[in-house]
C-alpha cells in the first residue's frame, strides 16, 4: 500500500488516502518518494486555474526519491538509485516542437502532478526517459525545490539574456535559487518583494542583493532585464518601466492575473516581454550541473506529507522564506 494526498474536487482540501501501490508499465519506473517540493503551480492546480484539469489528481512535481521497481524495457537505471522527477512527464517526440528540440512546447505533453499523479505521496510512477539522475549523496529535501523552482528559474535567466543587472519580482522559491546563480555568474541582482515584506528583503540582501524593496518601488538604476515569478499581471508594466532601452521582461509563471493596459511608450525603444513555458530535459541536465558547481542550496521548510494543506496555505499567504518541502 501507499499514501497519497489527493485533490478530489477543485477548491477543496487535499485528502490523505491509502491506495494500492501502482505497478510501472513498459518504459516506466516505480519511485519511492523521499521529498517533494511545494510549488506555486500546485496552488494553481488545486484552485482550478489551469485548463484541462484531471481529477482526482495527486499534485507535486519537485520529486526526489529512489528507484524501487523498473518496468519492462527500462535501461540505464538501477534499483535503489536516487532520481528526480520534474514537471515535464512526457513529450510525444514527433510533433513540430519536439522535432525542433522544443519539447517544452509539445502538442501532446503530460505533466507530473497535473495530468498524471505526482509526488505528494509515498510512491509514484514516472516515465523513465523523463527522470533525472541525482548524485547518491544529495540531500533530498534541499534538492527537491531545484526540480521546478530551480529549473524554471534557470530557463527564465537564460531567456533574460546576458544582462548584468537583473531584477527579480517575487523572492520565493525560484527567486532565491536564481539569486544564487546570479551571484555565481557575477551578475548583480535586485529583489522586488511584496510591499512591506521586510523579512523577504532581509533574506534577499543576505543572499547578495544589491537592493531590495517592494514591487511598487522603482530600482535605483535601470535594469538590463527583469524576471517575474509572482503571478501578478500588474508587475508586467511595472517591470517594463524599470528596464532600460532594449531591456527584457521575462514572465516565468504558468498562470498570471490579467495584465492591465499600459502606454505604448513603456514598451517602445525595443523593450521586450517574453514568457517561459515548462522545461526540457536538457534544461534539467544543464541546471543541475551549474547548481552543483555554484553550490546552490535551497532554503527549505519541512512538512509531513499529511500536512500538505498547511504547506499550501503557508505558500499562499506568503509565510515562507524559501521553499516548502513535503516528506512522507
């Protein structure tokens, strides 16, 4: 048997269930979960803010565990090996985007914790081709947030371009990981938090922020690029006003409130707005290598699996510095 925190109805608390342990199919593996990060995307799932929501569903897509059983045809993995399961659970491999090397935009994807059961559980089944190998001595709790907050943050930083002064709007799980990469790359970063959130601003300064203030404030100097992690559409025009000519605003969330209208002059002079969607397996390999070299370590708050609803509430209300992680 296994334990799982299951979403049965949109907008209702997750329910702790006992269910039979699943058997891996061909090209799949059964993973015993050691830790699963709690991501803002999970809030969008439980609140029904994403399309084509599957129910019932076990959320969670920042999963660290070890291989308990291999399905037929799986090669390159061993029983007991530590692995990570990220958001992208499957890509078709033959649509226009997959053939272009952009499997993050696949026309027929699957996603962990959204269209197939995820890591808010003691076990999960994953497609072996989309599982990431992890060092055997890695800390499961500290590693879990890297598998989405870190990966999406890395893709956002890449999309932001080579600029040296980066504004981070929202300084939670993704923000504090990207900040460490910026410091490793000798880039300057500025942190924009919820107005009045002095604790988050102190946290950002402790990680090396050259400036930290509210998202309603202007930076002391124009930014080369801005990355928006907070799901607040009003931050898009604010960030446009903060970047220099030719600067770029990267929207990193899977869901955001509506972007209000703004004068064209704020976009003019070749400023850009771009979005980042999902991730690729290449992102995972590249980021984990850089994170290890940079000594990235997530600030975590640990919750028992049965307290997943409390962890989600703490994330929703902004009571966390860093990332929440569930342990079964």
